[in-house]
């Protein structure tokens, strides 16, 4: 198990910080679907970098949390991160005899975006009964924390079911003046205030099929606007 100081240091960390002046990678250097020509500005985070960071996050989660654990995926954008994170956690568990724990999974779907804007309202539009969370250690897995309002709302809902503990792992945290101040326990990358797509993050249900996390272009926003 990690020391209290080590866990506190990780929980207060920012993850890998991508600076505001970071221009990303040239799209021509990566495999990007032809149907998105002109819709993207750059590759912000290549898939290989994402997976390496997710593996490290899995190691931290495995060291810090205990059974019985329920991993709760926030759909839809979180499914790829959720899948990769849990696969790495299982890999760490299977490679050691010193520590292991049982893990259950559950899913919930929220909606707070219309186009590129966070509406400020959170609508729960899916999910099974959360009664199974009572007395359990819960790991909420989210794709991105923008203002933080959505996650704050979700944590209030989860608290009603009296879990033993709740921790949040978010692949991305957006650096924005609109933030309510909330920060997850585990952070993959802190990114500039740009609208990003790929690795299951979408824009009006498009771009989930991108392997990399990319910055959408103005042309792409117009093409897929609702």
C-alpha cells in the first residue's frame, strides 16, 4: 500500500501538464481517418502517450484502493479510458501475489454538453441501480473534467448510497477560468481550454473513432454542429 504522503502527493498533483502555448503534433505524422480531413487542427495527445499515462494511473489506483471495489464508468466518453484503465489494473493484480482485490463494474450516463458548451445542467439518462455501492469503495472513471460541475453533481448523487469511499480518476482536466475548483483524485493530463475529441471523446457523437486526442478545427465544429 502507498504511504499517506505518497497518496496525498498524487492526489494533489496535476498529472502531465500541457502548456497553453503547446501546438500539438502535425496530423500528417499520424494515422487519422480520411473522413476527418479538415476537421482537426492537430494531435494533442498521441495514443501511445495516452496508454503509457493510463498504465501509470492504474498502478497508482491499484496501490491506493482496497476491496470491495466498484469501478463506475461515466458513459459515453469514458468507455475507452475505463476499458484501458481496468485492463492495466488487472494486469498489475495478476503480476503480484502481495495484493489483489475483487472488482465490480457499473455504468452511468450523464449529459451536460450541447455542442462545445457545458450547459450547467446535468441530466442522468442512464445507469442501473446504484444500491450496490453501499459500503463499497467506488472508483468513478471519467473522460474529462471541464468546469467540474458535472462531477460535483454526480458525487452528490453517489453520496446518497453511502459508499465506503469515492475516488475519481479523470483522463483529462481542462484548465479553464470557468472551473468550480473541483479536482479529481487521479489525473492523466491537464490540458488548455480547447475542445478536444478522440479516444472516445466526441463532438455531437462524432470523432469517437479517433485513436488520438485531437483539437477540433472551426471547420469541424461547423460541419458537425447541431
